[in-house]
C-alpha cells in the first residue's frame, strides 16, 4: 500500500512540475555590459555623440547598449520616462539576435515635433527585472 501511495505522489509531482513549466514561460537571460545615450549610432552600431545632455529642440535620443551571455531571442524592453512630469512615454520590446553584441533603440518625436525640455530616464528591463537605467536631460532644466 505504501508503494502505491508513493508512486501516486511521485506521478502528481511530475504532473505539477510539467504543468508549471508549460504555463509559465521561461525568462531569457542577458548581461548588459555598457549603456550610453547618444545623438546617433554609426553603421557598426557604435554610439555617435555620447552624451547625457541634449540641446533644446532635440527630436531623437538613442540608447546604445552592449551585451553578452544572452540567450538568442531574449525579449528586452526599453521603457522611456519623462521624469520631470512623471509620465511614461513609451515601452518598446525587442528581441536580442545573438549571444553577444551591441545595438540601440531610440525615442523619436514625429516629424516637426521636439522633445519637451526636462529630465528623462530609459530603463532596459527583462520581464520585471531592471537590467540598466540611464537618466538624461533635454534643454535647460532647473
């Protein structure tokens, strides 16, 4: 009787483990080794004009980053915030294409529009985990 009870418990444990792994997607992995805001990126995906202070009237800001130890197709989200007025501006999710490398995402205004002056932040996240965070300014701030 004890053997059947233990077998039943073992079968239930395997079922529970299988059900949990099937319903809960596994998070990818990545290590962000460097991150910068910049005025652009070149053809080799390297930052051009790295800065934390952009002029008044800027319409685009790049977030350049370098990574290693990534699982291919790991989904990372860039969360852009306008800190001055505590406004979440944009969340952009993208897939990491290879185990190591560099790339960029940008915050861009529509044609003929400019980013409001103030303080901003971009957070690179993996699920709910913060990987890196950068603060930058546009125009004159007090």
